[in-house]
């Protein structure tokens, strides 16, 4: 099965660590990152899609994708 996640966070080191952790768990970058201003919190936010192929499992909407 192919899994998809869209990771978001503030424009700081925590976002980079979140992406790094996903890459080290076998996720792959998918497309370009996004960057936008959050007017409510007055901060910049980042986003990046990641994908992963998992053999021997079937998709279930209740699964926690971060566990893979």
C-alpha cells in the first residue's frame, strides 16, 4: 500500500526535525514544500508532503500513519 502524509509546522528547527524523522523512517519527499504566513499567530508555517510504500499491509482509515 502507498501511504501519504502532509506534515506542517512553524518555520523553525522543529519542522526540520519532523521531516528528518519521517525520512529516517523510510518516508520520501513528495512534491515541493509550502510556506505561508499564518495571520492568526503572525508566524510563518511550512508544509511538506511525504509518501511511503508499505508491503504486506492493507489500508484502513483508522490507522495512524505516523506509526509507519
